[in-house]
């Protein structure tokens, strides 16, 4: 059956005992545009004040809560909703291949979802022994290749990888924050700063740190030829108004009540043939190697202590070493 209007006027469809127009097919203006609930459709199919529902024999079509629903938010806002109303996933494909699935529990499977089930809110899987990453870029890093910006993922061997591929001058660092404050920074040269963004060595720590557990607190081992190795090096180089500053490699201070004990190095041997080291500086290289357990150096009239052990309370015992 053909319905034809040769005068370039729209074809309108009405229903009801008091006719109400529900659908229009435009003629000369935007010919072929179909409007449902609107007399002036702006696209091939223009649905106004409603949603598109898609069902099949599995979902059934007896009620409104079946199948797939696409449209504006039912609350009347401008939000768009794509609603899988069944207890089933929503699958997305490109070029005939499975790419992404939103499971009925809300978890997202990224990749060939036919080969796995998502176990986290976002689960990415590659069904082969190859690396897989999430990549983050912006106009600074550029987006011209697969090795720009930040990559987070795993390599072919299953090792966790955090990779910042960007480096320009002092930029390209990797920064770690808690409670909105930077705590740790890894420079683009591989040096680490804890509590500071000014990194002067392989490990720069602002303020203080502690070492707990068994074994040596600091174990400095030199195994190369002609290598100078310093276990702890404390250097005061101030001048002018900073001359006379105190620079201590280790400072141990007792401020508690009477009979408190404070040891620079507390070494206890209870077995036979055992050795205990507060600071162990071990030399295993060839001749010409300098190995220093603690190095304390002073310039320009500064006070410099290898170990500063201080008792400030009555009857306290404070043993360390002051050099």
C-alpha cells in the first residue's frame, strides 16, 4: 500500500474520537523527516516527550518495564537515559567485535567481554600474554602516540606498572598525595623525595624518619673498585648568618624522668660467635676503597657531630658518641 502526497505537503496521522495528531512525515521542508509527538521534526526520526522502547520475545512486551528504554529522563530534566530494564548486561560492539559490557550488577568489563566476567567496578582484560594499560594525556603531554602521558596497568609478565612517559626539564615527575597534600615525589631522574619536592639525592627525606624491625638499621656495603661509600654523611657548609649552625648525623636525646637510658648504639650479643652492628659499614672491594660508617664534616665554624647523645634529666644514662 502506498501513501503518497504529490503536493509536497506533510502527511499527518491522527487517532482518537476527537482526532489528535501524533505523527507527521514532512514534505517539501526536510522531506521524509518523521515526527512523533512533534509537528516539525528536526531529524529523520524525532521523538518528543517520550522514550523509545525495544523488546523481543525474550523480554516480552506486556508492560512498560521490559526491554531497552531510550529517551529523556522521566523526571523531566534534560538528562538522557539508556535503560536496560532486564536483569541482563548491556553490551557495546564496534566493527563486529565485543568491546565493553555493563553487567547487571553495574560492574564494567572492558575488552572482549565474552572471555571474562568483571570482578571490580572497572575490570580490563586482554585474553593473551601482553601488556595492557590505561593511558592519561593532555595538551601538555600530547596524544600523538601510545607512549605519551601516564600509563597504569600490567606488563606481559603480570607486573604492576606505573609509567610517566613525559619528561621536559624538571617536569614529568610522579607525585603521590594523601589528604590533598603531596607526600612522595619521584623525579624524572628516578630520585625520591619524601615530604619535599626539592630532591638532592637518590633519597631525600624532609624532617625525620625511623627504621624498625630486625637486622641493621643502616647497612652500607661497598663492593666496587675505588668506590667511596658513606653510611651516613652529615655536612654543615653554612656561612655568614648561618655559620655556627649545628649539624648532626645522629642525635639521640633523653628528656624523660630519672633512670632513663638512651644509647647511640645499643649492641647486645647473647650467643656464641655472633656479631651485632648498630651501623654496619662493610668493605669488600679492592684497595683504594674508602668506606665510612658515619661521616661528619664541618666548614666555616659550624658545630658538627657524628653522633650527639644528650641526657637532660637527673640520673639519666646517655651513651652514644660525640666527635
